[in-house]
């Protein structure tokens, strides 16, 4: 008998209060039948559609319905339930629980448990089509996507409200089951590997308050760090100044200047299996820096600049076994210039990035990008959500390190 990928896995199943709540029983049953330990967390409204004893019967596990559940041995049940979880799936996910998760609200068992989860979270929305299309719901979904939460979109079909062909229907159990299997099958593809990632821009001080910088938000590098951590990697994130919260479980080294980033990369290079350079490193720095604020009337009419070190080139000269992936932000001849950089810096992969459009690249959630390797260009420039491109980069790394 072939062993299921679910055998020995722990799945936390969150059930919120929608008409599709009863379908979650079938999902819980099938997950259990394939060898998973299924821990169910229900909202109070969910228990009005289906009783907690039903889930307990099919999973052979206690069900958490409130923050003071007697059936759990742990005094802090909403924390302990996620401790060894491989995946947390909320099915069905109502507009209400989506909004709570997006805004970090924690006023019941499910919303509080979600805040304790360090594993991958998957939401399976099911609701009336107008609620699904509402701008607030779509905004909340985008917030969750940007945090790395996976969304299985609802199907088109007959809804409980009577609409015959509308989006909002809970997907078939087999589809969700196969999604979970597919995710867990590749979830640990980087276990035991160390991925070194640079992110954000650098700041080169002119004086104690002014600096030369750029518009990099760090979103691409942080998304790759999240994706690599999800797949089991030990992640070292070397970050320039950003407004982002680092992914849970990632080791972070904060730097400000290009020289500091170079030193941090060199310090951590030997333990890395792959290096991903997404940071927008300033090419120049002021030749002279004042330790005090320069008064406006004393500011020179021109500032002499000198070249910063090329961190990618330095890595190429020092690397041993490491895969090295670079990002090339270009506005003209994007693919041609990125290909030249790939060859000059002896990289394994270059991600060409067109930043000439205001809706893509720096400070955006989207990117126009293409992969270029020793085998040449792999497709044309395409629009990606940065979290989506991060998955592709990490999958490429996993395939090369396998």
C-alpha cells in the first residue's frame, strides 16, 4: 500500500460559520483517513451549522470552540494546538474571519489561534457572490496574500441564496485535499538547506540626517524569505531599512550601507547553500560624510561620489558550492542588460526586472520579470505578484539543490 503524503502530518482545520460548514466534516474525515492528525477549531457560529461532536467523531481529536475549552490538556489551548502543525487550513472561510485575520483581531477561538500559527495558512473562502465581490473583502484578501497566506478561490455554481451561476461556492473536497497534498509534498523541499537573502535598499549618509537612497521597499526579498522558510529552509535575511515585519522564524541581520551589507553577506556566505540578492544596493556613496547635520547655507553645491563595492561580483569571486541568484532592475534593454550581468557576474540565475512602469517594481506588490540562466532567457517579461514570483524563485532553488 502506497503511503499517503498526509500520514504523520498535523493539520489544523479552522471552521467558520457559513452554510458550507457541514462540508468541512467530509474534509476532516478524509484527511484523517489518509493518516493526518486533524485538530479542529470552530467559531461559535460554525457550531450552529454543525456540532463540534461531529468533528470529534471523525477526527478522534478534541475540538476547540472557545478559549476556555476543558477538553484540552494545555491551559493555553489556542497556542498549543498550532505547536506542531504542518498546515493551517480555514474551510470555509467567511468574509468575517477573513476580515478578522486581515486586521489581526482575536476575539474568539479561531481568530486567536490564527495569530499563533507559524505554519502556512490556507484560506478557503465560501460566501454569497456579492460579499465575495465587495471591495472590502477583496482588499482583505489582498492583505492576506501579501502576508503569504494562500487563498483557494471559491468556485462558480449554485449558491445557498439561490443564485445559479455565481462565484462563492465551496470547492469540492477532493480539490482541497489534493491542494493540501501538493503543498505538503513540496513543503519541506528545502529542509536542511540554508538560504541567504538580501532585501531592501541601502542608505549612504551625507551627514547625520541626510542620505542617498532609493525606492526599494524590500517586499521581494521578504517574500522570498517567507517562501523559503515555508519550505523548511534555514533563512538568513540581510535587510536594509524597510517598513516590513520579517517572516516568523527567519534570522535577520539589519544593515544600512552597502559596505555593511557586503560584510554581512561575506560573514554568512560559507554556511549558505544559495544566495538570493534582491537588495537594491546603492552604486555610489558620498566620498565625505559629516557626523553632524550640515547647515543649509554650508551645503556644497555638488557632492563628490565614489563607487560602492559590487556585492554580486564579490560573491562570485568568493563562492564555493553556492547557487547565486541576482535581480537586475532595468528601465531600458531589460533582457539584454540582465543577460550581460548574468555572464559578467557568473550567476546561476538572473531575474530581469522592468522598473520603468510606476505600477511595477519598487514599492509595488507587482513586478514585471523574466528568468535568465546559462540556458538563456526562460520566457518573456510577465506580470507577477511578488509573493507569486517568490514561490517560483524558491521552487527553482529547490530543484537545483535536490
